[in-house]
C-alpha cells in the first residue's frame, strides 16, 4: 500500500480518478446512453451509439490486455463471481431502460447533470440510491435473492471467451482480445464517426476509465489485506453507498463506488465550467417531477436486479465479455425505446 493511505481511501481514490474522466466525458464529450438511443431512433444519428461501442471495445482490449500480462484475474471480477440469471437480466434491464426514459437520464447521466447544477437530477440520484438499497439489502432483498436463486444458471462458464475456448480451444485472453477488437473496428467503421475527433477521443477515454477500475482494484486485492473485490464503475448501488457514507462516515464506508460517484460529480462540475454551461435548474412541473421519481425508482430496482446499469452492465461487464452484458444492454435499449415512444409520439 502507498505510505499513509488506508486501503479504503486508496480504493476510493482509484474510483474517483476514473469517475473524473467519466464526468468530463459526459459534459465535454456528450457521452450519454439515453441520448445515444434517442439519437438513433429519432435523429437518424449513430455517432453517440458508436461512442458507446468504442468505449466497450477499448475497455475490452485494455482489460484482456491486463489479463494477458497477469495484472487482472477475470475470475475475480464482480461479473464473473455473481450467479447469473438471464431472466433477471432481461426484467431488470427492461425496468431500468423504461425508468431511464421516464426520468430523462440514467444514474450516471443524472450525476453528470447534477454536477452541472441541475437540481432535478439530485432528486433522481437520491431516489435511485434509496430504491437500489431497498432491492439490494432492504425489504425486497429476500424476494430478489429467491428469484435469482430460482432462475440462475449453474455453469462454470461466465463469459463469451470461455464459450469460444470450449468451441475452438482458443485461449480466453486471445478470444477476448479478438472479440474486443471486432467491437472496436465495427464502432470505428464509419467515416462520419472517424471525422468526429471529439467523439472518438471521449469514447476512448471512457473505455480507459473503466479498465483503470479493474486494474486498480485488482492491484489492491493482490497487495492489500482486506479481500477487496475486483470491481469497476457502475452507478446504482454506489449511489446508496455514497448516501450512507455521507451519513455515517465516522464508521467507515469508503469504497470504490463512493469515490467513483464523487469523481463523476467533480469531473462534470469542471466540464460544465469549461463549457460555460453551469447553471442552477429546478423542476417547475409537478407532473415532470412525478415522472422522474417513478423513473428513478424503476432504475434503482432494475439495476440491482440486473446487477448493473448502463455503465455497470453496458461497459464494465461488457469489457470482460460476461454473458449478462449484451443481454442486459439489449433489454435496457428496448425498455428505453418503449419509454421514449410513450413520451414522444404515444402508442396511438
């Protein structure tokens, strides 16, 4: 450990560093899940969706590169250790996506907007953090655990590189690198996207930020004494963890997730100042506030059920090519599409 820093503090600083990059990407690079979905469906623009794909590809190349160098043990990562329920991924993803469209942002996007002075996003962040803990360790935790236990798949394979190895004998690291390279090249395979240097830059930054979480927590797990779980960025349960830390910090509570949340806020604040976009905003329409609260509740429940949000499953889990990632992300996309259709054109 670095001299003078406790393990929780070091872990939080690693999360904060990556979080700052994510916050800057949201404000300076317009990196946003809901925005990318809305652009594809209603603006005929795939630039921000390609940014997302590039972030996944870069994060995957970096993560499997770390694994090849012995700096990351994929079997220790969160998404390889928890049991996987396909049904939970689909239901949780649909809930999260629909809630995201109702709220107007995911947890990460709400944090980034709050860092720019949007007080409506503070409501989303707070309600989402509370509802996540209701599902994670509160009154609904027993029901969630029973549901996941009844629908989980018992398999030694946890990711697509494992499946590829079983079919072809290709080593997991090589398989992971090849799949990640294919995702990267597919994302870069459009001239209009390559011409947008800002989009390419910030998509790359997001991917590296996620990989930094795996690298940092793996290093602490290997050199420390606290049995640190190898994690990267996600913004569902960490919102609740941050609220608990602010209320009970004298008893501990620092974690990677807490550092990540503070990092996104700091990065988004700096980014909004650089762009000259910082301004205080509040909700003036009670119907809008009601919709945002409902969306935040659904996002908190859905993210815990699916074991991740747009960042957690959409990039962090995708970077290690876990089975759950593409299924959850597809469900989030579908849920968001349904919600956007309801808000923009209706179902008539």
